[in-house]
């Protein structure tokens, strides 16, 4: 068990809601936003009420709206800037080793994560995105949430290219990344991952990933690892009061994933699995 940072001989299961340091009963100060250590309690901070915390997570809803809009464009013929588009949205957007290695269509690393095969596919992914976004975005902030999402999206694309030569699409890699980041945040707040339901959600989805056909296991595993690493980097940087470092790590992970994905597609672009 952790010990109080001011009284090392005292064990405690409570941590400061602001800085995360463990504190004993003598060091606890009750505030509207939880228990705080003496240093944080003396700081003048804005009180965040529950109704303010529960505001609509903008990035989460924006991502859902974009995914739904793109899905609708997949369904039929429409006109864009005077040109008719029919059936090209998925064809020009899904993730493919050959398209990346031979045609250099690198946008597919991102575009594939906004495409879905059918109503069940997008419905399940958007439901998970809504649940995870509603929990995670208000807790860490919209900018950090977006950084984790897109880092996991790119690590998921790399994982998909690494694991199989088959074409893939869907937001599940990024969503698995949110699960990984949620684990980091829950552990930092001394909340049981399994009791929160996130642990069971990850296990269930991993079982489905390995059990069902036409599931990109590589994207799921890659996204989960990428989201966990991005969340850990952001949490560690915030605790050490150098938040910019967390974003730098996210950018580094994203860049490495892009180049690694291109390299994998080039090495196996001929179709050899």
C-alpha cells in the first residue's frame, strides 16, 4: 500500500484529487472536488461542479458526427462540387497494403478509421466511442482526448498493416486506444479497472476480436497499445508538470506508426502475408 508523501510511515489508500500524491488523514483537506493535499488545498483553483463536468464532450461528439456523415456518403450517389460520386468513398479510403506501397495513398492510414462496413459496425463502434468519450474526455480534457484518439488511430493502422494483407476499415483501433488510456487514468486515480467495467470491456472485445471472422486483430491490439502509451505519457507529463512532453510523445508515436506502416506495406505490398 502507498504511504503518505509527508508521513512515510503512514499507509493510505487515498490520494490528492489534484496532483495524485498519497495522503494520510492528517494531510487531507476536503474540497468540492475531492480530497486534496496541503499544497494543492492552498492553491486558488476554480471549483468544478458535477453539472459542469458533465458538459457535452465536444471532441467525442464531433468524431461521432464525422463518422456518421462519412458512413452516409458511403450509401449512395451524391454530387460534390458538381461531380457525381458513387461507391468511391470506401474504395478510396479503406486501408490496403497495395494502395499504400504501390499507389502511395498514405491518407488511407487515417481515412480508413472513419469508414464502416454496415449499420451494425458503425453502431457498435459509435456506442463504445460515446461511452468512453463521456467518461474520459471530461476527466482529461478535450485536447488530451483528441491527442490520444489520433495516436491510437495511427498505431491501429500500423497494427492492421502489420498483421494482415487483407483490406481493413473502422474506428475500432482508435476506440481500443481509448480503452487503454482509460486504464491508465483509472489506475492513476486508484480506481479498480475491473470494477469500473473497463477491464471487462477490454477482455470481451479482445475475445470477440479473436473469435469473429473479418475482424482486424492487428488494429485492435495496435490501437490498445498506442492508446495506453499515449495516455501514460500524458498522465506522467502532467504529474511532472511538463504537459507539453505528453503531446510530444504522442506526436512521436504517431510519426513512428506512420513510417512503420508505410515500411510494412512496402515490404509486403505484393500480397505476401
